[in-house]
């Protein structure tokens, strides 16, 4: 692939403002390779957006992640235009989840469910994940050798897992699938409800609120051992957690636990098809699966960014980020940094060590990282031994979104035994 672009540095920075750049991975990598080389700490200005710095180097993203007192998640955890920023200031966050909190609030709320995501607890899920993975491979067989792997398999399996963990009935799964796609794909023509991205998000959030309020009511009256019961009955400093925080928890579990892993799976399958030597290597050496899964996650980096706001003047690579200014952490760009990864544009299922930042780092490090790895391992662990052949049966399409994105359509033809 070529990593060159004719765009000016200013245009490269502005590419971060719309989802279009994320629908073309070669373009994204050309733009961010140029930024890493020529302007790694890059200031972006646009009349419709509050300005911000873009960081594309691994060391700089890590530096910010490791300084949570100097760089806060509040008030601007995710990139939006001025209209979205001022709505948020007026109303507070529509819902408040861990990614919008800072310590001590963040620590207190994270502790509520942290135990749920510990390896010893998740280990009990392993059998269930394998069973589900087999079910989806059987579905591929039943589909007769052709499917859209992204929407038929990758979008559904992680949703099933996370909703099962939350304790929701199977009859509600399709509704949740649509809502999470609408929330993350508010900019994407296929997923958005309304031409106005903000109006789309507001409508979707209202639907989530109605659904989860009813769930809380139920789990308060009839607590079970599911994650929804932990959230519904959660206490912080001796008080029940607030309504906004509670909703934020449900939504982050249902959304962060879904689209992210789906995008990793769809993108990983695409990478395996495009790199048949790596597919054959993994099939011949199943013990590489644990290492391969991290390469799949580095390669796809489904969460494209989070943002932080500086509390003090802070120098990065000789440039001063002033107190009050915002920085965008480009995980996908950092995960192709030539200073950290040998041959960063090679999909190498044996890559070790693999110090990717796709799960972030530090106090906000992805709570579901272990679960996500287990899901990928279960799915590809079940599929690859039965996979005789596989090829693209059409052109893959990527989601138009600046936040969580990846392959939304992956038509494939395959033989499974
Ligand atoms: C491949 C799949 C996934 C990727 C790439 C991913 C990525 C991320 C990233 C980049 C962050 C922010 C980290 C930071 O700011 O340093 C995050 C946070 C989070 N993720 Fe994931 N995630 C994935 C799967 C999951 C799953 C399966 C869950 C399960 C519920 C989950 C739940 C969360 C939660 C709750 C947070 C907020 C943590 C905090 O702010 O303390 N994620 N994730």
C-alpha cells in the first residue's frame, strides 16, 4: 500500500472532522502517516468545531493516557461539532458514563462493576462463548457458503454475549442491535434515523432511556445475578448511583461491549482474507491464536479516538498544550507508529510483543478488554479448523464514523466442513 497523500497538513488535520476518512483505511493511514512524520502534535481549526490537537504518535497518546490529572476526560471525551459541544454544556451529558468521568467519581463508579470483568469471573463464561461461537459457525454453514460476515455474524455474536451478560431477554436483541448501530452510526447513511446527526442521537438515547428505566425497575424488585442487577442496585458512597450515571452504565456496557468487538471481528476476517499467508499460518498453528487476537485488535483499532482536556500547560514533543485545550488521541494512527511497531502495515498474526493502544491505557483502560479477547478467540478458534476456503464475494464497506468504526459489510464465499 502507498502511504502518501497530496493533502496539505491543514487538510490532513481537518480529515478527522468527518467520518468519511474512516471509510477508506488506505486514505486514513496515508493522512496519519504524514501527520506522524510532519506534524505529530497537530492543531485543528474549523468554523464548525471547537479547536483541538490531534496526537498520532504512540508515545504521545500514551503520555496523555498516563497523566489523568493533567488531562481530564470531562468535558469533551468525544469529538463533536460546536452545536454538540454547547448542547452538552447546557444539559450536562445526556447520559454520564465512565468515559465522561474523572477521579474520584470515575474510580467509585468503575469499582461498581470492575469485579464483574475480572478474569476469574469471566473464565466461567468461556464454555458459553464457545457454544455461541459454534452456533454462529453452524449458521454460516446453513447460509450455504455465502454471507455478509459483518452483518450476519460479527454484528450479532458480540451483542448476544453482552446482552446475555446484562441479563436481557433474547427477544430484545434485535432492538438493541438497531439502537447501538444508530448511536454509533449517526453519521452513516445506512444507520442514521435522521439527516440531522444530533437529532438522531437524541432520539436513540430517548429509546435507550425508556428501555433501561423499565429494566432498573424490574431488577430493583427482582434482583438476579446478572450485570443489570449490579447496575440497578449499585451504591456509591452509600447512595444509589444517579439516574444519568445508571443509564450511562447500561449504555456503555451495551454499546462499548458490542460495536467495538463486532468491528474487530469483521476487520479481522477481512485482514485474514487479504493476507492468505497469515490465515494459513494461523490454521497451521492454532497456539498462535492468543497473539493473533491482539494483532487483529491492533490492526482494526475499532475505537478510533477519545479526547482529553488539559488542566495545566503541558509540553509534548516541544509543543505546549495550553490548560483548557483539548487533545484527540488517535488510537488507529498510534497503532501504526513506525517507532514502536516493526513493519507496522504488515498484518502479522505472530506479532509479539504487541504494545498496541486499541484498548487505551491507564485508569480508563478498557474494562472489557479481556472479554473482547475471549470473544475473538472463541469465534476464530471455532471457525478456522473448519474453514476449507474463503474469499471476498463483493466489496467490503466501512462505517462512516469518527468514533467507533470498521467493516459494516463483508460479503464472503466460503467452504466450511
Ligand atoms: C475490541 C473490542 C474493544 C475495544 C477496541 C475497546 C476499546 C476501548 C477504549 C479505547 C476505551 C477507552 C480507554 C481509555 O480511555 O484509555 C474503552 C473503554 C471502555 N470499554 Fe472497551 N473496547 C472493546 C470492548 C469492550 C467490551 C467487550 C466491553 C464490555 C462491556 C467494553 C467496555 C468498556 C468500558 C466500560 C470502558 C470505560 C472504561 C473507563 O472509562 O474506565 N469494551 N474501550
